[in-house]
C-alpha cells in the first residue's frame, strides 16, 4: 500500500469532523431552492434504484443489501424494509451515531468492508467515491466486489461534474473540501477494471422538488442526457471464475469483526 493510502488508513475518519453539524454544513441557497426537504434527495435515489433494479429484472425483496459509506443511514432507513436484509457501514463513527437504522457497522479501515466474501447481493455507494482518494478507488471497489455473491449487483451514485449547479454547490460546501468528482464514464471505466459489467447509467436530478412532483415523467426522458445533477450506474459482477477460489479461501478479515 502506498504512503497516501497508509496515511488515510491511520487518519481519523474525515466525516467525524463534520458529523455533529452535518445539516448546517450542507446548507446552501441553491440546494435549498432545489429541494426544501433534504430527504427529497434520498427519495429520488431510492426511486431510481428501484427503477434500475426493475430494469435488470431483480426484486429488492430477494436481495441482501449493503449500503457502503451509508453515513447517517437515511437511504437505509427509507428503503431497508423493502429488502430481504439491509445493512450499512461507514468509517465514521460520528456519522453512524446519528443513524436511526440499527444494522450498521463501523469500518475500521476505509479500504476494507467488515463483511464476509459473497455475503450480499447488492452493494451501493452513494456520494462516497468523490471522497475516496483516486488511488484508493479501485481498492474500495474490489472490496465491494469481494462481498458480493456471484452475479451480484453494484450501484454507484455520484455528483455529476458536467452539471454546473452541482459544481457550484460542491465548490462551496465545506464537507466537499476534499472532493474530487468523477464522471460517469470514469466511474464505468473503474467498474470494468475491477471486474464489473456496467448494465445501465441514468442521469437524474434535473428538476427541483416542486416541479418533479408534477413532471416526473419528463426526467424519465432525460436519463441518458449526461447533464443531470447526479448519476447512477448499475453494474453486475462480471465472470465469477475467481469466485470459487475466493470461496475456498473464505477470507475472514484479519483481526476485524466480520458480519
Ligand atoms: C457525502 S457522505 C454520503 C453518505 C450517504 N451515503 C448519503 O448518501 O447520505 C459520504 C460518506 O462516505 C463515507 N466514506 C468516506 N470514505 C469512505 C470509504 N473509504 N469507505 C466507505 N465510506 C467512506 C464518509 O464517512 C461519509 O459518511
């Protein structure tokens, strides 16, 4: 592991410094004008995840879901009951402490997920990767692949750097001081490198909350236009030839609690 990654391993999780005043830190007039209720952003993500799963022919009720980098667990709280099992993890104990969802675990290392090989069917990472150092992204994604069962699905949701409003909000948000946004094509490239097959990419968050409630169909026509405020990529674990080797080894993360 290189020096930067070693330093990230040892550092106090960045979000511990934001957790106690998280809502205040996220306040922004443009964000507030887009959605008065901050939960709107989580609801939009859940709607989109449902649509992407349905397009892939998968029922949430058949899936064990892990939300990696779940933060305060709003998405888990909103959607968890629809899955066979829903769990979360995050390196920041501060963020997890205000999580109303009980099945969450702290990641002792930012680059290791505290779960067994092949133990979930869907893993999501929502607005996580722009906080992960570029040189560590493949490492974290390999972990997401490791915990997925054969044929399992991965969904990455990220800010879209092509959207000027997103750029403006990110540039002045204290929580995003370290952010390095990734385009959907670079996220897809990363997924491929690690051994995922991207199935679909959808851009969303074009319309503010007030218009979306009346014109949601319009956003459906725009899913392929790469200008939405955020995007989601659904990918499947490609070729599982290494899976049987992995199962034979049945790796238990050394010295860490594994669920
Ligand atoms: C912007 S918050 C998003 C939280 C949540 N997913 C949501 O959508 O509200 C980013 C989260 O990513 C977490 N994070 C940062 N680096 C991570 C890593 N290497 N592995 C997992 N989570 C990480 C942070 O602790 C923080 O809770």
